[in-house]
C-alpha cells in the first residue's frame, strides 16, 4: 500500500477527528503566516502533505481566554488536547453549568487542526516557496479539507469524487486565501482546492524522501511535555482572574506573614503578535451538547 494512500493515512489520525467535535499563545516560527496587503488580503498556493510519520493532521484545543481583569487574555495550547486536565476548561464547565454562559465564554477554547504544508507559490514572500511549514487551521478551514477528502453521500450521488489532498503525487493543490471582511474579521472562506490533479513530485520515492527529511513531526503535539503543566496553567488562570496570592502561609512560618500584592503582570503580546483567526461559530446549543459529553 502506498504511503500516501488515504486509507493508510487515515489509520494514523486521532479518533473522531473527521467526525466533528465531542470534546499565553506562543510564537512558533514553524507555522506558516500568510502575508496580507494593505487591504488585509493575501493568497498562496500550498500542498497538504503528511508528516514524516505518515500522520496527515492532528486536532488540538487552544485556550482562548479573553477580557479578564484589566483586559488580560491567555492564549496557549490546552493539555485537554490529549485528555489531560486543564484549569481553564474546568472553570468554563463550572460557569456554564451554573448558567453563567456569558461569563463562561471568557474562559473559552477553540478547536484547531495542524497539518504540514509545502508552499508552491507565495507571491508576497517567494523565499517561502519549496519550504515546509505547519498550518494552524480553524474548524471552518479544516471543513474544506474534510469535504474534499470525504464528500457527503448526496455529493457522491451527484458525481463528486474524493480528493487525495494529502497525496503529493496524485493530489490537489490548495489555494489559501485570506481577506478582511467589512466587520474587520479575517476569513479564509474563499480558500479552495484546485480541481485539477497535479503532482509536485515525479515519484512517490522522491516525495517520501523529501517529506521524511524536511516535514515536521506532529507527534510532538501529542506528548505531555509539549504542554504547560496544570500548575503553570493554574497560575495563568489566577493572573487572568486577578486572584491575589500569598508568598507564604502565615500559619506555617514565623519569618513573615506579609501578603504579596496582586501577581505581577505577565508580558502581553501586542495586537500584531496575536494570531488572526476565524471566529468560532459554535452557538450555545452546540456548547450545551458538548458539555453533555464531558
């Protein structure tokens, strides 16, 4: 069986990644940034490829806590992505189940998907062409991949055929387009796969060699060591909420019972450093259904 055959790739995907969702952001230069012009628009031609272990993509959860004390925010990858506890999620669930839905949304999280891409054409940054990057996708952008790989029964009945979008020899390139809407939100809704099948390598052997040598392994994101510890995230949560913290317990020490003022401000990224992503469209009914599975 070919390394790039979909059945082979699909066996390495996290459970349920194609079946919907049941369950401080750091700059990482491995992730692709699509350049935008003065109007907020941009585009590039890319190719999805599996990682060096044959994994096409992984599903992640990102903490997206916003509008805390003094407009603080916390962006980071959640260990809930691999089934470990996350204090932000615990607070979200607690408030939601108490009926405090608007307050709970301050502790929200977003579903993200990460895949390897090889840049084919990037007019704004031609130096990126031929290089591998990681692509951080919103649910709506990933849905375009899912639809291409797994057309619905109705679409199949009308003649649609599954695209081998992760096959660099027999697959389809992807036109990644970003634009700024009238509401100031950036969207990738105009992105699409080319209908024409084209190969970016002459042979599978050539493709496999290049991918194994240059693509990024996705297994790193599935290791506990990749994530902040529960205590580190708890500290971030306390800072986000403006919780005061004592330096020592006065009942256990005779040296001092001085109370330390509110935790010092953590460095906050500038607006330019905050990744522009599509807003999640999950409504309250969907969130209620999500929590029923927790």
